C-alpha cells in the first residue's frame, strides 16, 4: 500500500530534545540521515528492515520523500 505524501512526511519527526534536533523516524532514535547513509552505501531496503526490525517499509519511503523535499529547496546565489 502506498501512503500519500502527507502521511509519509508525518513519519519524520523533529524534536530539539532528541538526537540534537535531527529529523528522526517516528520519534525513534534513528535519523533520516542514518537510513540515507545506509542506502547510499548500497544497503538494500530489505537488509535495513532486517537490521532495524522496528522500522516499517513506509518509514524508508518517508525518509526518501523527506530527502527529496529537502533537496528541492531553491538556492539563490549572491552576485
């Protein structure tokens, strides 16, 4: 089942008192950057879910959606 973007993004939580305010998955102590780092190193979705059994498939979708949103911010260069 594919969750709507708004539902996916609700899985990413930001709390200044947890993990120094880094975006986390469902208030767990697993950051979006942790999962992105594993994926960029070639770790499969299946292996990540195996190593972090408390994560759900939709959590990985949420991390990817969050990263895509963050990467889409315009940058205005000063001249």
